[in-house]
C-alpha cells in the first residue's frame, strides 16, 4: 500500500458545513497517515453530514466551504467516485444479492484477468482468517464476520483515507473490541488517515488520536 | 397457527380474486373446444380452433402483440431505472415525483386519445412544424398513428407504464437501503448509473417483479389503447379477440374464445421470454460488477435518460392540453395551432348522454371501491386480531401472487368466460355483473394501497388500548379507523380510478347496456368528431382526479387533528 509521503494525509482547511446558511460544523484539522481524528457528537449534531461532505455526497440545502486535501490532491470539488475515500457504516452493507467473494470483487479496482482477481480475493480472505468464505452468502455470516468482510472490502478498494460512521455501534461488546483493534491496526499498516464519527467515548479512547466535539 | 384460508375475509378475497379468473378461464376454454350450449353446440370439437388457424394475418397479430408488449415493458423499466440511477436524489427528481399522481390517474383510453390528437398527421406536432415546411401545408399521409409496427401503441404504453413502475419502485426503494448502497459504491469509484445498477437494481427489481409482470401481461393484451393507437390491418391479437367476442354470430364468438386462449398463450410466452431476459441481464450485471467495470463518467447517459423522461412528460402534458382545447374548439382547421373559434357547443351537445354516462360511471366506481375497501379492511383486521398484525404484508410472495392474479392473466382470456357464465345465470348485461367484474380488478389495487399503512401502524397502540379496557371493536372504530382514514380515502379514490378506466369488462360483461364514459369515449374514437371525443376523454380524466382531490380533502375535514400537528 501507499508509503508515507510528506504531502500525504488528510487536511481539512477551514472546513465549514452549512445547512440553509447556518453553520453546522466548523473544522480545521490535519490527519496524518495512520492516525485517527475522532469527531464526537450527539445525534443531530451534524457528524454524519460531515462524513457525507468529506465523501462528496453533500447536496442542497447543505453547502461546503473550505478545502479538503487528500494525499496532496484538492478533492473538494471532485465527485465521490474520484475521491478515494473509503466508507464504513454502522451496518456492514454487504450486498445481499452477491456472495462474500463477489462483494469483494466489486470493490477491487478494475484491471487484471478474472482469474487473478479471484486469486487476490481468496488470498485476502485467507489472510483475514475467513478461508473458504468466497461463495458464502453475506446473511449466513455472524455480525463480526460481516464487519470483517466489510473492512476487507473497503481496504481492497485501495482508498487513501477511511471514513468511519459509528462502525462499531451495532456490534456486541466482545466483537466490538476486536473490530476496533482490526480497523485501527489496518489503517496504521496501510498508512491511511482516518476520520471516525461516534458518540461512544470508548471508540475515541481506542482510536487514541485527536478528538473534536461537535456538541455545544 | 390458524389456517389462513379458513378465515372468512381471506376466503372472500380468494373467492373474489381467484374465483372469477378460474371460472372465466374455464368458461373461455369450453367454447374454444366447441362446447357452447347457448349456441346449441354440445359436443367437443376443434372447429373453433381450426377456424382460428385459417384466419388471415393471425401470426402477424400475434407478433404485434408480443413485440409491442415486450418493447413497452422493457423500455418503461429501463427508463425508470435510469431515472432512479441518475437522478434519485436531485431536485429535478422531486419535481418529477409531484407529476406522478396526476399522470397515474389518467385512464389509459384518455391518454391514448390525447396522444392520438398530438401525433396524428393532422395533430399538434405536425401543426407546430407546418410553418417551417411548405410540404406540410396539408396533413401529410404518413402512417404515424396506427402505424403497421405498433410503434405509436408502444409509445402510448410507455407513457402510461413509466409512472406506474416508478411509483412501485419508489415504494420499494426504502426496503433495499438504496441511498447508502449507492454512496458506498460511488466511494469505491463507480459511476452513478453503475453504482445503482450493480448495488441496488438487482434487489429492487425483485421487489417490483410482480408489478412488472403485470405490466407485461397488460401490454401484450391491451384492448382500448390498441384500438386507438395500434395498427388496423391486421390489428393486435387482443383487439381482434375482443371484436370476435362481441360478434352476433355465435360461431365467431367460439372462434373468439379459441383466440382468447391463444392470447393467454401469447402473454404466457412473453413472460417466458421476459424470464430468459431476466437471467441474461442478471448474469451480465454480475459479470460486470465482479469485473470491476467502473463506468465512472456517465454524464451523457444520465443526461439522455432525463431527456427521454422530459419527452414523455411533454407528450403527456401536450395530450391533456390538446384534449382540453379540442373540447372547446369551434373551428380548428389544419394547420392552425390553436382553435380559431371557441365554443361550449360540444359540451352542450354531449349534455344529457354525458350526464347519464358520468353518473353511471361514478355510481359504479364508488360502489365497487367502497365494497372493496370494506372487504379488504375486514381481511386485514382478521390478521390484526389473530396476530396483532395484518395478514397481508409486502413480501409475502404467495399471497402477493394471488392478489396480482387478475392483473397477471390477460383480461380478454377470462372475461369472455365470465360473460358466458353471466349469460347462463341470466345476469348478462346487468349492472351487478359489470360491478362484479370491476371488483376483480379494483380489489388488488385496494389491497396493495391499504396493506402498507395497515402494517405501519404501531401494534402497541392496540395493545395499550386493550389493556385500558377497550374492546376490539372500540379499538377499531376509535383508534385504527381515524388513523387510517387518509389511507382509506386514497384507496377508495384509487379504486374509483381503476373502475373508471375499465373498458373491456364493461363492454363484454355489460353487453353494451352499461355505458360508462370510457366505453363511450373509445366507441367515439373511430369516426366520432374530435370535439366530442375530447369531451368524453376529459370527463374520463376528471372523475379520478376529483376522486383523489376529495380523498386528500375529506380526512382533513373529518379528523382535523391528524393534520394540525398538535394533539391538544
């Protein structure tokens, strides 16, 4: 994956998110590769809208001001498909009409023969301890397994940053700890800047980076 | 578990939906095989079948029905999916969404009559083009309307089916988490159309598959639209079947019965072709999705899909406007774009006949949809009492297929049999028989529009009320009914709209003695004066429209607190 570069990381320069003119979120931050920026806030504080803005899904009546710089590229005005921001939600959102392996193939950037692509997925599954899961149906997986597949999926798409929207809140307590370790570890290894929005202080503690609170 | 089939209201549904279809099919099959006691034919024979086989142009009629039906369904579905894929969350889409209900409530025949006045060689489009070309100083002799390839029929069907499929798709969209899935896929680098096609469309399609198949069955067997827009020599199969069935010669009627069975086969074959297409498309989509085909720049395709939708909307709006203009046109010669003289003469001329047919239509439609509403409410309440939840909810595959049965079987295939049965019972041509045949088509829509709201009411309201000492009856009358009133009013209005738009059941079962605005408008279509056609088509449009308006207004008057926002 991408090596550390000076111009890398995610920079939010005087980022302002407005709703009908009213400032909802105002943020200035530099997230270095492999580190986590945790944004805390109650529901309705605009933290999910902030992630939508970073990923490029903001439309009227929301407006974005400021710049979003990812790995040296100004992505503020780019469409979502060119930004290379990997998303993870509270629910794994594995497509139920595709098998586990097909879900992962879906994320893999284009290129390579069909055989090579399959090979890569099989390897990724083996590395994650999910050997033989290629043809399994997402619904037959446990919550923890689904989260792991969702994590592999986002990593396989070779993103340059991770955006996490309460990704651990629907897991039970023991799985939650494991997933936290896995996700943050993976981000460190891949050198990805991470923005995590959550209302759970334990998430923030486990992330161990800067913390911003959106609550008044 | 209580066996569902044994509960009276559920049984009633089965009787009203499956009964007439099954009985009608048998009633069609017997004469097709030579058995029609009314005609003195009591022995099985293949005479009607061989008569049918000798009919000239039969295979062309079959191909026209198949082709226009399949093309209209595929095009409508494609346009709906492209629109959703490209514009699901845009301001444009919100505007289009508002046009949905009015467009849906326009009966098929009225839409076809309006479209005919727009695209005919002497219609609005050519008139608009006339000043720019000297060749157009008289109407050109192009076969645009009723063209031999049924293209204008296909266009008419698409205009009517796109709003219907869009409505069905919108209702199912929430169940498949469409927005988060599209966003996730876009962040993985997929273009908007690819994201929707790979991540949402496969499941969305399965949610709306039954309505899609109903559209297919309808399009391959439509009569009223095909009479107005479809080719003449030969006409589509369904039009010829309807003609033979109404023939005074009983032998030709028996040939009609055989042709009705052929129609059943043709629509069935269309479904098989469609299913093969489903397989092919689903494999292709899967192949492309797993191959990582991103299609990230799809601006042109998205723009084009919107252009097509705009064209359809423009045609629909033009159709309605032209109907309105013609109804008050005194002198409107080619190539004038607007009438030269205005008059209410046509309305006055239609006067007493129109009043009579409007009142027949209204009484028929309201009685049928009110009865349908009562039956459906009784059925849903059985479920509520037995299990706390209504019996029928979206997704119950078996029950939904049953509910859709009258919409999945071509009307001509079983209406003839029903007509024969009513004839035997001495009920043919009576108001009751027509009402019963309308009920078969109204019930499915009333069920579909009530099942969702009924299931959506928090079951804890009932439990709370019961624990406060209220009886089941009191819970129903005091809590359920007031809360469901808006949904009920809409369901009745929808039922009215469906009943108003029925052409074939009214014609065949009514035997010409029950005259509604729809049978009148279609009858006038061949050879009637344009102003008179327009007056009847408008009357046909106004009725459902008034129904929906009343449905929006009544609950506000009856239960104002539901709308005031504060429960004081």
